[in-house]
C-alpha cells in the first residue's frame, strides 16, 4: 500500500517509523512545509520506502492535488487548525483518512465521506485514541456500567522530573497550556458537573491515584466526560464518569496559583510588547523543559469500570510505556503515532471496513488492535475483582 503522512514532526516521525516496518506498506510519503527537515528526519529512519514532499497545508487545492496522487490512506498529524481542510480534501480525493485529534470540527462530514466511499477515522492517537478503545472494551464487558473513569498522563519518569514543575515536554508546550485553559465536564452522583477552565486545578476537582510502581499521582479533569458517556451509551446507568490527566504530586497546586494569576490568558498585554501571558510561558519555559538525550518520558493510561457483570464488579485496564532509547522515540510519540499507523493499515486492508465518519469506540476491533500494540512493545494489562 501507499500511505501519505501529513506532518513530519514528533508524532509524524513515529508514524513513519512504524509504517516502514510493515511488509504490506510499499511506500510512505511524508509531506511537510519544511521539506529539508523532513528529509533529515527520514534519513535518520533509514528506509528506502520513504519519500519527502513539500506542501502548504493551508492551500486547499495543493492539499487535494497531493492526496489525489494514488494513496490508499492518509494519516493527518498536522496542527489541529488543519483538520477540517484535510478532511474535506480526503473526501474530494477519495482517500481514506486517519487523524489523532478530536472529531468536533469534522463531525458533519459523515454523509459526504460515505458518498465518497471512504473512511475518516479521527481520535486515533493516545488520548483520544487508545483510551477510547480501552474504555469501549470495558463497557462491553458489563451488563450495566455505573462508574467509568479514564486517566491519561505523559510525564518524565522518576529521576527525569528534576525541575520545579516536575514536567518536561513530549508533546507541544502550547498544546499543554491550551489544555490547561480548557473547561471540563464530569458526571458525579448521576449529575453532570460543569468545571470552568479556571477551576480544573481546584482542590475539590483534584484527587490522587495510586499506580504501581510510581506511587501516588494527581488527577485533574481533562475534557468532556459527559459527552463520552453518551457515546458509550451509559448515561442512564452512570453515577460517576470522568476523564482525568495525571501528573506528579505538587503540579496541580502550582498551576492552580498560576491559573488564578492569569498566566494562561491569551489576552495580549502592552507591557509584554503585545504578547499574552500564555505566549510568554511558551517562549520562556519551552527551552527549559526539553528532555535530555539520556532522559525518558513515561505514558500512563488507565481505565476503571464498575457495574454489573457475571464475573465481577470492577475492571481495570492499564498501559504503561517508556521512551525507546534505541530509536529515540518518546513514549508519547509511540503511543500517539503507532495507533494511528495501526488503524490506517487496518482501514487500507479492510480489517476496519466501515465508511463515513468512524470512531475508535465502535469501529476499532479490540483483540487485533491490542495484539498490534503488543507487537510494538505497548501492552495493555487487565485486572478485575
């Protein structure tokens, strides 16, 4: 198969690294605005299957022309502002598409994608992505779900958390700060709880979670759990539903103070020469929060479900991954890029046969997907009581 990868940054490099290992993939074209840097990254991967292409993601005609060049499937790992343009170009060119971002901006493209005879599978990274496949499987194991809690975190492993934030960047710092300024929704005692962006780090919103072998971690609300309760079909029975991000202890207290002081504001300030407090944090902290070549990051995903089922009342599915020091790929790169690659290959081969706007919740087959992750050293461990 011929695969088009749009964007050759941190996650795109992981996608390409995975694709070239597959005997069913004949060519991988990585398209990016910075073609020289892309060529340099592809040289590091060292596969004769790769091709670098220059393109402008903001030019709809150029994007559609690129996607019409005989590809079986495209994987979009561009910044999220391009997700709509890429989705429309996929429909116009008749090319299956997988991306790693939320589906909000393309939710209305289902009918057009069906008419074009293609699959568009968004939310196929880590969070959203693997976590949704895990949660969907957990829900399927129960006759009635009362609790569904999902936890995800990317952070430095113990020993690499050697700065006051106990945090380093394995994604984009702007993306992290944007998530820190996003409202959330939970279900508590059967009722929807709205959590304004300014309050996600408040004491009553933060709880601790014990995860071996790391001990106690902090969890704070991350995203719209109420919306996902609808998608999982558990609104009628659910008493507690939450999506939470994980950090080392102390992180939430610090960011609670910074948020209250306005450091996450996007409002430009004249005294800062027209940049916003958030832009200041990006420029000031991003260089200081990079991983050293000998430091590893850590990714944790955990889904806890409770309810009624024949073989017990609770189920925990958990994934822990680390940076691969041989390839240099961060755990975050692996757990975002590899599932996108796996899903794209499933779509192209027909293992995922649906058309239109698909979802990891209903369209990604659990057992084959878990096997593919395990083949890449990413294992999901199950426990139950």
